[in-house]
């Protein structure tokens, strides 16, 4: 079997980018069982309720859903179990400092394969207020309308 090259996206947490201001991102490996990897290769996972917890100097990801492998036997994994993240000691300490000092949270942003290895992108984030969300949507809409108007002018149309 040929070795995989590049990045193959499995799941994204779009809700996290909507609900939080992402201050910093990290790429971490995950400790997985065999049937979890097979289930991920089928493109089945959900990051919606996920969060990262630092416990005794180790990073753990909770709440992500990797469904059981359909062809698995009694060796199948639990769909929602905590999984260990593989990060450098300095990265774990940095994340832990930010979470305790500033009251931030750590959320999973994306789950993907990079050169055949399962990786998760985590973000140190601060929760948005509802008016922040409305401002973000209004800015995005205004930017889009401006781009459309510029496109019309370039094509010679008047509006």
C-alpha cells in the first residue's frame, strides 16, 4: 500500500470559529486504537461537543465522536471516550498557562490525516458574546457586498 502524502481533511468544527475568538492554534497527534483509525479513514467523525483538558501535565481531548467501525468485532472502541493528545511539554505548559491566567478554553478546530497520521488542530479561544457574533456577520456581509460592487465596476456594469 502506498504511503499517503499531504493533508486529508476528516472533520471541521465550523461552530467553534463562530462561537469563539481563536487566539492561538496548535497541531497535535492523537493516541488512537486501530478501529478508530479505520473509522476516521472512512471520513466519519464529529468535533461539535469537543474540548481539551490539561490533567497532570497531559493534554486530553473529550467529547469528540468517532463512531464505531462497522466491520469491527469485540475489539471495537467506545465512540465517545477521552483521547490523549501528543504535544511537546513546552506547548502543554504554554496552553495551561493561558487557560489558567486568562480564563480561555481550548477547542478542537479540525481533524485530518497528515502524511498518513491522524492530527487534530486545537485552538486556544475566548468565547464571543452574542453581539460579537452579530458584528462578525455584519462585517462579512459588508465585505461581500463591497467585493460584488467592485466586480461589477470592473466588468463595466453600473448598479
